[in-house]
C-alpha cells in the first residue's frame, strides 16, 4: 500500500519544488517507486516531477475538479511506494469562493486525501518566529495534519540551532536543515520556472539536489511520517472532452503549456494526437480534423513565428475548413499582431483580430469560469468550462465576437472573454475541466 505526503510551505518561493524533486530522486535512487502530483494550476512543475521520478505527473485541483476526477487522477499512484503532492503558494492559499470541491488550496488536497504535510520553512531574517509560523499552520485547521518541517536556506549552525530549539519546544519535528546552496537553484522567468525540457542539465541538477538533501535531511524519518492510503474507486473517469478525433497539437518551446491530464483524457477518449512545431516552421497535419495551439512563450519567439511563412500559411489553410483553437499564448498567435517587451510589433497569423502587447506588462492571474456563447472544439454553446489564466500581456484590440461570458473565482465578470471568427476560437484561460 502506498504512503502519501504533501510538500507545502507558508508562501511561494521557499523551495517546495526543489525539495519535492530531491526527495523523489533520492527515494527513486534507493529503489522506491515514487509518484508525484501538483496541487493547483501549474503546467510547468509536472514535467520536473517526471524528470525526477520517471513517471508522469498530473495536476489535481480542488477548485476546478470534482472529487471523482481527483480520485481518478491520484489512482495512478496505487502501485507506488511513496506519493508526493507538491503544493502551490502557501498551504491555505486559495480563492475566496469555493469551487467544485474546494478553494484550490493545497490544504484541500491534504485533507481530502488524508496526506500529512511536510512544511518547507525559509527562516531567513528570523529565528524563533519560524516556529510560530509553523505552529500557526499546524493549528489553523483540524483536518490538515502536519508531519514536520524541513528548514531551507539557514544562515549558520547557530541560526539552525535557534530555529530547531523553538520548533522542538512547539512539538514540531524537524526533518532537516538545508544551508544555502546556489548550485541547486532552478532558473526562473516571468511565468515561473524555466521549463524542464529547456534545461539540458536538468538530470544533473536534480541529482545534485538529491545528494544535497540526502546529506541534510533524515529521509527515513520523512518516509515514516507519510500516511498509508488506498484510493476509493472513482465512479467516473477524467472529466475531459477531446476537441476532435485527430488533433494537430502545436508543441515546442513557444507552445508547451498543456495540463498533462488533458492530453491523457483526450487519448483515453480515443483521440489521436499529432504534434508539430511552429518554431521549426511546420504546419499542422493536413489529415487532422482540429488544430490546438496551447500557451507558452510566444512573446520570446515572436520574430521567428512572424518569419515562419510555412507555419502561418499552413495554419490559415487549415482554418479555412476546420476548427483551430488557441489558449493564452496560442490565442495571441491566432491574432493579427503581438508586440514584444522591446515594443516591436510582429505580425501573427491573422485568423482573429486580437492584438496584444508585452511592452507594458500587466499580470492577469486567477481561476476562470466560462459559459460559452459560441461553440469551440469539443464544447457546445452553454458549456461551463473551468480554467486558469496567467499571463502578462495586455489587450490592444479584441474586435471579434466574444466566445464566452467569463467570470473570475469571485463571480465578477472579466474583460478577457476570448473571441471567435470563422473556424478560429481562442481564450486567455487554460482549460482544466468542464462542469459535469
């Protein structure tokens, strides 16, 4: 029977991903089967998990997914020895209004699945106060159980001793303390970590993290703190409808933000997926019946996309007879122009009238609930779609017919409605699930 743990923290940026990867690789090196999950709407971390464990990781999200979907997804861990769910933001951070099965907080997953929490605490600039923070998180909600703490970025042995003593007095186990170690820092950019597939040395980086954590953390104690669990059989499978039978999927460094469970759901429903690279000037497969452009970093490659005539003409020809859908960055590429961070405007495919700009960046972040006013691939008018939006682009023009009425997690209507023209549709949010 597998054992489960949640890796969380008081806030973002304290080392959850690094610790998760290090533990996963260290236990894998010891011969254990390790399964990772990502709590919340992050499409980058699962690829790092897969690199560390050799097993595909997926997102589990209490705001967008019902319990049956989450149970189905975590069922892939039943043949593992240890399951690690990496949290997002702080342990109890979610939205104000409850979604399908929770607020999107990591604590929802910990309580739902009965997995204890290992907290990563960064005590930089403090000492005993770190224990007060840990104790507060331990006692905040009775349904969430704290297994213990790993300290990260401790400044000195004296600093570590002060924090350890305070945590011991509070009755909180300390599994280990990590001094600052720049060599295992994961590179970042404006939407989060630089993707795993873009880092040629990612395997070595994870190995170094595993070695370092093994020296400073009691891996056996962490493993013993995990809770044995068994998945209740889910009445339903994934709540995912494929956009077509044969899907041409853009896939490269500019178009890579796809939730793994979406692709698995498409394939499980019998869809076939063929990938193509716009950056390599490839056109979608002519035998496909739908084309899907996911998000990613088109703003970093706008000049190349604009220059790739074969891709642009091939996509236009495809859209004359068949549906094309873009999410976030993919939506921007379906538009007429994208202005990069240097203020240079690049011509896009022109299937939609959308014009976007990164010259003046403004963060758009949050869950989205969309009621479709027009059909999009795989979904009819009136469908209620749950997703998440995260980008820094601004809308210069969005002249086409709105695709949906879109609300944020508080119920407020937002301006990023998506749009459609002919066979082309696009949204700023990334689809996670459809309301049953």
